[in-house]
C-alpha cells in the first residue's frame, strides 16, 4: 500500500511540476556544457536545498551517490530521519540531450518497472561543478541544491555558488542549510 501511495504521489508531483508558476523567475537557467559524468560519480553531501516535500523528514547528513549504469546514472539518496532512522531512495538519472556533456538530466525514484513511462521524472540540471562542489537546479527555479564532497564546505565557495544561483534567477533566501554554521549565508551579501 505504501508503494502504491508513493507511486500516486510521484505521478501527481510530475503533473504539478509541469504547471506554470507565476512567481517563477523570468531568467533562463543555464547548464554547463562540458559535463564530465565520470568525474561527477561518487558521494556528495547536500549542503543546502530549496525545500522539497520528499526531503521534509531528512536531517544531515543528506547524501547522494552516483554510479554509471549503462548510458544512465544510478542515484542513491540517503538521510537520517527525525526518528533517527536511515532513509534510502534508489533512482535513475537520464540525460535529456544527445550530448552528455550538456548537463541536463531528469531523475526519477519511481520503481524500476515504471521508469519507462517517464512518470515522476524531475529536472536535474547541473548549473556549476568543479567536481568538489556542485550547484544543481531546475529550469522552473523551484528546486536548487548545493552539493559538496565534504560535510565541511569552504564558505567562500558556497558564496560563489549562491552568486551563481542568484544570477540565474533563484531565490536563495528560500534555501534550507543542513548545517547550522551555514544558515546565515543567504542573509549576508554574497559579493
């Protein structure tokens, strides 16, 4: 029953993500065009995110692991819950452009037997990466993640990512930081 509810929620989420939002930025989101998937693989820590209902229950550390799976990238997300339990989700990321150097992907966490339908896919656009830090967002400006290979990121680099996000039209004041020492970063001028 839980799986069925999850599938229904994923379907509804894909429909909702397709709906226009009058509060969205008019600024186009630009992805990197020199993406190196092999260098992106491995473990990442989520430093900050624009809240997303799938992660409402997550506490730090929130982690993502990426592995090559044929022409796609297998995704494993994990976090500790408020009930102190490990929550893990397995998904798949698909390149949406024929050139995999263009960092436009869609990711889904619906069961593997449903993935062919494209139901529940969400945009995962890499806006910046140096393969130690990454900024990932969606073209509708609703979702944004700051990722790092380390749980103790360099604040200068986080400021740089906040600047990039702002320039691309994201409201960085909506970010939720997973680590208390970074919570005030969006209230400080980033230039």
